[in-house]
């Protein structure tokens, strides 16, 4: 790794005393590149660009066979609130799931949404399935639980730490749903992926306002988003540092708000290392070299790039440079990469 500017970085860091804030100032140390990792990040980016140019794959969104049990009045029974087993509520949740999934699929570049009626083609006197990918959806659980976390009782009123004052007769309910999304090749049997997601929706019930039945459908929609977010993260673009500033205290990622990156998200920086095993075969492993927070210390988050504040920064032991790889850590934020445009192999 190029280290000729470490002394300059150390001098610059001496000026960064007290409260560090983003200024965008570039120093000699910001010219340094992660030469050990550059080839990995560069090749991964080239492969992604090539995949982005591939024709979109036609996909049909349809119920999984297990949904027949979910929609059967005598099918699966969930314990807890009666709404979870109300067949009309389940049907509404299923319709909401399909609509949300179709919306997500239509926003992803590598998919071309195909209507179910168009998925069958006539060949002579026979009707056969066309060569479409098949995405199935299934709701695996529904639950309603009263949310009491953070309430402080005080006479006739109850104060909730995050929601503010409320009547003691109000109830906050959390609707919780877990779902599964699968994608199959046109042969109908070869599975490409299976992702699960959980969604939570909170609504209020009062003596004069009954609990809104859409709470479970909204939870299912959130779960659908989260399931597809897992897909996006697995097959999305490789993330790496394109530039640094202030001697390496801040690092800019190659994706930004256009790809759903938001201020406050945590980032893990890593380097790819080639190792040779005892059998003589080589393998690539990831070595974590640092952590950071998107948008911290007034660092900007732009459509095509997000600045990250590198935590525990020390210019003498600096390990994050241009071409260092990165990944956005799992958070509780729903739809973390809603706007990402990506593809898969």
C-alpha cells in the first residue's frame, strides 16, 4: 500500500482537534489509494455494469402454493388477536402483498413485469407457459400485539416517551407480518433465491375509534419491501470508496441517495484478501478495516455518492482509502434501498 503521505496526514490530523466537522478539504494524504483492494473493487464494478446492460428478465408475480392454506378459513391458525384469523383481513393482506411486490419488481431494472394472463401462450391447440421467470409470495405469519414500551403512568394520563401525551384509554397496536419471496427460473423448479422479510405497522385504538383493520395489510407491505431489500443488497452494485477528504477522516461511497443510502446508516469498510489453503487452493476473504456513519459531522449525502465519517480515525494507523470496499450494515429502517436500481447474475 502507498504510504508516502502518512507524515502529512499526521500533521493534518493535529489540526483536527475538538469537534470534527466536514469541510471537504483535500490534503496530500487523500491521494492515497488502497492498491491491495483496487483490483477487486474495479473488477466487481465492471461486472456489475455489464450485468446492467443485460436485457431485463420477464417475470410473473404469483401466489406460492402455501398461500392456499393461508387463505383457507380452515387453514393455518395464528394465535392472538382475532383479526389475524379473519379471512377478509387475510385476503386484503394477500392483495396488498401482491400489489406491493409488483410495484417493487417494476422499479428494478433487471425485471420486466409480465401479467399473469400474458404468461400463457397458445401453441397450436395447446396452451403452454411462456419462458418467464416466476416470483412467488407467501405470508408465513401475522400477529397483533399491544405496544406498551416507553409508557409512564401519571394519574389519568399516560405519557409515551417517543409519541408524547396520550389518553389512558388509547391503545397502541403493533401489526407484525413475516413473508417469503422466491424467484424461479422459467423451468419452474430451479430456485434462484428465497428471501424473507418482517414488517411492523403501528396504529391506535380508542373507545370511539376501533382498530383499523388495514394494520396487518400495511405490515405485510412493509415486510414485502424488506424482503426485496435483501434481494437488492445481495445482487446490488459493489460499494467502495471513491475519494477521501480531510486526510482520510471522511470517505465517499460510490452510491448515494439515488440508491437509498441515508444519513445515520452505519458502514463497514473491508479489504479483500487472497489466501492460499493447505490444499493449495486460493480463496478470497474479507478483512474488516474500519467503520463509519453516513452523513455524520455534517457530511453530505448526494444522489450519486454519500460521505461517511470514519470512526476512531488515526492517521498513523489509517486503513480506509480510495478503492477500499464497504457495505451498509443492517438497520431497523424499512426500505433501506427503496430506490436502488440493480441486477443479478
